[in-house]
C-alpha cells in the first residue's frame, strides 16, 4: 500500500475485473451501434482508456476538461468546463464518462450541455459513486463501484494533481492531506 493512503478501497485487480464487466455491458447495450465516449479530464482519463479497450464496438473519443476541486478535498460545487466547442455529437450515441459522482453538479451540468448537441442517445458512466454527498438529483446509467464518503485517490483520481498514477483506489491519509 502506498504510504500516503490510510486504506485501499478498490484493488487494482477489482478495478480490472469491473472495467472488463462494464465493457461487456456497454458492448451489449450498444450492439450494432457506434459509441462516442466523452471523457471528463483529467480524472476519467485512465478509466475511459481502459473502458474503451474493453468494448467491442466502433468508437469515437471526445474529451472535455472539467475542474471542481482545485487543490482541495471537497467539490466547490461550481464546475468549470472547457473543450466542448466544436464537438460534433448530433445523431451520435454518446456515453459521458467521469471518474466519480460526488455532489452531482459536474455530471448534471455536462449532461445538460451535451444534450444541446442533439445526440441520438446520451447516457452516463462513472467509475465511482460516492454515498451521502449528492446535492443534485442525478443517477448515472452505469456505475463501477459504490463507495463511502471518503476522499479517494488513484486510478486517475487526484489530490492537488498528485496520486493519479496509483493502480488502486485508496483513501488519502489525513497526514498526506495536511502535508499538502
């Protein structure tokens, strides 16, 4: 276990198993269709890349940059979004992919924006759904894992842009948070 973690919530092996399972679910759900993945950067980069490789579908990839945490451990509730200009989603089957559903503000805002691009369908997929934090009524279509209300890092999730490279998902220790 990494010294900055107080515990591991989801092991590297469990992540790989679940992402493969989700890839099979998506292949079945979108059989015979081309799927456009819209990844929310930076956090969903690892998850989206692995998820695309686990599907057996013709695919496209678009990326949006969203920031709602800054260098803190709680969402500021006002996500900033860049990169949507020029995306061609009209008539396409779109899967919006994010690393974590926390307050719900980010996914609901981005989903509303993508709907204005007139996709044939729009669904959402998150690696993690955190219990007890939602401030917006929003339910993703595909969820990897349900986790408790703890600050997690690894597999793309960060604290002040660090820890994304951890292969597991773990709870950041209080000492690591205090050290900044």
